[in-house]
C-alpha cells in the first residue's frame, strides 16, 4: 500500500512517462517510469503488528541504529536519558510510528539546516519535528524527526492532546532522514545496539516497568 503523501510523487512521473511515449521519447519515458517505481518503494506503507505491552518501547522508525548512548538533558528531564538514533535510508519505509501507547503532550516544529543526517550535529542544526509523549504512568518519551540533505518536508499526522496506541502513524519525512528516540534510562532494559536494523511499530527498543499511578 502506498501512503497518500506519496501519491503525487508516484502519479506525476507516471503521467509524464505516458506523455513522453506519445511524443516517442522512449528513454525519457523509461526514466520517468523508473522514478515512479522508485517512489512506490519509498512511499510504501506496509501493515505492522506491534506488541501491545505497556512496559515496552517500540521503534518509531525503520532503518539502522547509528547512535545508542546515555545523555543528560536537564532542560527536558532531571535524570539521564537513553538516546537512540535511527538512520532511514532511501529504501527504508519512512512512515514513523508512536513508540508507546499514551497521550501526545507537545509537538514542536523547528526550522533548520539540511546537513547530512549521519552527522552528530544534525540533531541540533537540522530542520526537525519534536514530539513529547506521555505513558499512562507519566513516563515521558521524545521522538524527533530530522530532515536531511534531500529530505524536502516533514509531515505530521497528529496533534497535541491526541491519544495514541503504540504503532499508530505519527508522521513521515520525505526522503532520506533520521529519527531520534529519547526516554528515561533509569530502570530501562535496552534490547538494541549500534548497527542493528529496526522496523517501526515492531522492533522492541527497551523495557521500562510501569510505575504505580498516583491518584
């Protein structure tokens, strides 16, 4: 299935390919047909089967883990956070998904540069969309969509206040890009490492026991 955000990128080249054939421009037609098929691959939106367990954090993106470390971000959270960076290549599915079931508290779009997303400074410098989720027990989880050199647009599907189920689509970054996942490191059991390939909505990133809900 092709995501609706990709239909102009698929149908446009396909239409011009047909027109090129009418004018006997066979090479141009084949090139445009190839572009259309490449966009079908890029904008595919396969069905995913998440694990519906409240204590598990699921990958928000398809791709390869290029960062897996602990950081201090006191402006976000008073204790150490795990940071998981996922690089999405052109051939990876680019629909991003909710890593937990809970409420979206904040969504913030930040204008930035178009540096290569595999660079460390891309997190701070590049155009990005920041999401803050809250689990039922109050656990905060951040997802950051980062646009890269050829990424043209970050498209979000959700708004603050939305109640989401793990695996729900939250947005798409058009073309090569990166997603960062932050969550409290205390009591977290990590299941991934650098170099590992992950799937949005299916790969378990970590386990964090639920805390008693204060009434």
